């Protein structure tokens, strides 16, 4: 088995995958999301129409998908959501997306939820989902008001754990976290997966 090296352009990190696909991963702001609305609609329609369980029924109408992405753009503009897109390196076609929904409660600035990881059927089984999650994890670890914590996905623990589920009344947590079974010191955490 040969291991290929991929560079995730957004996160400047290395990911290993058996079937690599070179992509450019970037974060979209609200204006960029609105400009790419037709391509994002097509990506969501492809996912739903191919059987993905995303809260929509196939066949997904263009207007319904457009309304969904307009809502995502509004959440990005409000600062409640982060949107990453994996694009083809030459024609910039969106091949996959993932979202990080940031907690808005004042006692949970360290929480976030992974949402709607979509990979177009023509780009599946090539490591795009993994590349996006690596980039999203790095985005969540950046300094700022929001740090995510660990959660459970399919009964398995993922991400990092803070000692408490909320920031105490004093506004500080101990900074200890756990990632993949190892305790480490530092501020914040990583991702809470919701599946």
C-alpha cells in the first residue's frame, strides 16, 4: 500500500490518503457564499438525490436548496457559522463543503458543532471529507472566542473534552482538554461532531 502526501492549502497541513485528490480548501464569507449559490445548490441537490440523510427529501427542488444556502450565508454574516469549501484547483468548482456552527450561549463560547459535510458524488472516496475535517479542526483551534469540545459520534468519543460542559460563573475554565485519549494542557478544545 502506497501512501500519498496531500497538502491542504487552507490549513497548510499534511493529510495522508490512499486515493488523494488535490483541492484548495478555503473559508467562504457570506458574500462569497452568495456568489457561489448555484454551485452550492447543485452540491446539496447531488448529495440529497444520491441518498444522503441531510434533513431534505429527494428530489430536492432548486428553490428549497437555494433557501437553505441563503440561510447559511446569513448565519456566516452574523458570525454564528463558518463555511469551508473544497474546490477543484483549476476550475474552482466546489466539490465538498462542511460547516462549523458556533454556540451562541454566553456560557459556551468553547462549543461548536460540525454540520453538513457534503462531498459531490463525482469526488467521493478520494479523501475530501477527511481533508475538510482536518481543516475544520484547525480552524476551531485558532485563538478566538469559540473553541469546540468533544462529543460523541455513533457512540464513539471524538474531539477534545473540557473538564466542564460550560464556562463557570467566573468565566474561566481550567484549560485541560483531552484529545483521542490523551490529556494535554492548553486553552480551548476541538470539535463536537453531530451525526
